[in-house]
C-alpha cells in the first residue's frame, strides 16, 4: 500500500493551487469556458472553487466531483 496521502480538492482551494498540484484539472475548468462566456482560469486563477461556482452559478458539488475524478490514479 502506498503511504502517499491523496489530497482531495476542497471548496476553499484556489484554482492556481489546484492546477499546480493536478495539471489535468485545467481541462475541467476550460470545459466550462463556453458555458460561462469567459476563460475561468484567466479571470479566477487566484479565487477559490467556491467563489468560481458562486460567480458563474455552477453546481459546486458537480464541479468538485469532476475535479477530484482526475486527481486519483
């Protein structure tokens, strides 16, 4: 068993922290660009996942589930 702790993405983490630790998550954020009408990574890089969900009226639980799905091996 691997002793490496898998850190879940939480609502208070910034996009920068998430993308830096888990580069595959950038594609998840980019998948919402068309829906929200702008580049989320460009506009909200230093904001938390919760702030992104609130600003763009996204389902927070769905977003977290998608992000966490690409961080596990």
